[in-house]
């Protein structure tokens, strides 16, 4: 999630701190610190369309699990608990409201979480990271896309080009790291435009930028709509990225039981998503207006995101590697990650063992009118099953990184009788370079070959 609410092209090093320090006039309601003796209001900041946070936001709200937990608590202690859900497009206003004491619990991506920690400490409202929503151990939640007819075929082609991103977001961190690996100076080698995701998407469609680097669910949504083509898969970095839940330290101490209730509710929402992924995708789609097919790409049974509240060591290790990126951009002076991460509430509230790590993604077919999907051991098997069927969505894993993608938006390679799918042209080129005789074929040709 980006950390800058201003959609114009701004020099972030001047304006971001101000944007984070000023409470937003649009916030409403008081956080739990202000209540009478019989009523407690808990304010939760979330991002409905950042669908990697749904177990602490959109899905959790629609299921009513947090309210259920608080109602049970209220019967015991004679207090009426109310939940105010505050929906934002980005993580920055959530941090702004938390540092003003107006939001108690919030969810956001890994880079914004670090800024949340830094600003909270700076302004006397320290926060703690208490759980994870969704993650991808390779970094596949962030993607660089170009226009469908763009001549760009690899990240190296971005040299000297205009690229839209949200500075301070995980997507910008992916862009910075990827450019460095490609031998391009992230600041001087491209013309970077600091924009909100929606503004960047419009800029890409209008041809005023050459590429867009963004987080879930923007790349998948634009690809699904035929408005973009993947240029770089964040999984190439092989570095975990995730979203998590942060809480004001003062609130956590004063309302320990309420925080426990939230984490129990999050665990229940995670169980629901993992056991009923299609229903969860349909629910989130209804709440957000996003296509259910896009939601499922990320949140499905073999989706790009894996949902598990556990504060896995790999994720915390990746968070520490993010700090230097933000320091270089002068967005934080430094963050003590170990003191920011607090695993005690989750251990106390959700004692069940963590879910297993995500396994290798499989090809998956969602037929129209069905409430379940079918999985296949190979993309070729999926193509056979899809031919002549009423397909709602078909998903295939990238043969190199395992990142799931829409079958009809993937780059297909025929290698003898075998068919392999790739998220980007660069991946297909890499595979072809290793396999004599392999060549790129169209999606229609791949379907024909699979028959």
C-alpha cells in the first residue's frame, strides 16, 4: 500500500512527512481512548480494495466476526462495544489517524508498516505489529506492468522511461530493488512519477507513462481488463512481501482483551477464506466492486497471496531488509524492527498452530455457475479441460517463479508437446534460451495444441 495520499506528481522527500503528520479531516469518530463507562468504540482502519488485507478488513467486516467476539465480551463485563470501520485507499491516512489517536487498529503493507512504526515513535503514539494478513514468500504480490501494445519486453527496457509508482509502498520497493539488479539507477536511470495507483493506471492508459509498478490488486485487475501486460514479476526478487496488522501501543495495553478479540476474529476470517476461497472472493468482490476473478487470482486456493496471521521469521527478516530502502529514500530515519514486532498478543489470542506454508501453485479452472474450482497438475491439462467449456477464469502458475496468472494473459511457450506459461515475456525468453526448439505461441495456439 502506498504511503502518499496526494495523487499529483510530488517530490516525496518534501511532502510525505507532512502528509503523514497531519490528521485527515475526513476521519470520523473517536478511537477507544474516548468513551463513557458503559460504551467503548473501537476504530479499525482498513483498505477495502487492497485485497491482501481482507482477513483484517473487508472480509472480516462482512462476516461480522469481530462484532461477535465483542458482543460476547460485553455480556461478561456489562460494556457495549461498537466498531467503527474506516476505509482508506492507502496506508498513509491510517498511519496519520493512528498517530493522532483516532484509529486503534490498522492494516497495511510491509513498507507502510515501517513508516507507521517510525511515525508512531516520533509522535509519541508508538505502534506494534501484531499479526500478518497475506504474504508471498517470493514477492509476487508486486508487479510492473506496461500497456498491452508496449514495445517494452524486460525491465532493462525501462532505462530512460517514465514509470509511475507510489513512493514508500512495497511496490516502489520492488521497483527500486529490481532496477538495481538490472543495473539501472532507481533515481536517475528512469523518470519516476509518484502517483496514487488509480492515477498511475489512468496515466498508463493515456500513454503519459511507460510503465506502472503497483501492489495487489492493481496489476491483476489491469491485466484482467486488457489494459496492461506484465513486464516484471516481483517474485524474481525472491524476497518475501506481506501485509500486516498494527495497533496503537496505548490501546493494546488499555484494551488487551479487545485486541485479543480482534485477533481471534482475524483467525476465524482466515479459516473462512482458506476453507471457502470462492465464497470469500465473491464476498470481497461484492463489497469492493472488484471482479471476483481478480480477487481470486490473489486470494484463491492457489492464489498469489497466502493468508496466515503468524509472524513468520522469513517475513520479519524481510522487513529488516526493507528499512535501508526507506532510509535511502529519506522516509524514515531508522526502525527497530525487533521492538516493533510483538508476537505475544497473537500467541495469547489465537493458540492454534500456524497454517502450513504455501505449496507449489497449481493450474486452476473456475467454470461459470460453479461454487468450486478444479485444479490440474499441468497447464496443458487445464487447457484441455477449458476447451469448449464455459470458463469464468483460468489460472496458471509461471513455470519459473510459480506466480499465478490469468491463462489468457500469460505468455505461452511450446516445448515439443509440452506447454508452459509465464507471467512476463522476459521469463519466456529465459526459458527458451535454456531449451532448444521451444518457442512462444499464442493462447489460442496453446489451446489448440493441448487438445
